C-alpha cells in the first residue's frame, strides 16, 4: 500500500488583497475629496449676499 498523503493546500491568491486595498483606498480618498468639496461649497455660500438675505 502507498503512504497516505495529506491533502494539497489550495493556492493562496494575492490579487483579492490587492483589490481590497484598492477599494479601501478609493473609499478613503473619496471621503477626503468630498470633505474638501463640501468645505468649498460652504465657503461659496457664506460669501454670497443672496444667502445672507434669506
């Protein structure tokens, strides 16, 4: 009889981790970018005379 061999380990792929890191980086950069956009809109509304009249 032959010696029983342990089952082969499935390959460990690295690309899912790269995709996950890219998605997380995208979300973080989108949040930062939106923060700057909101700040710019607030500044523009603050200097508008029409906004003060309301």
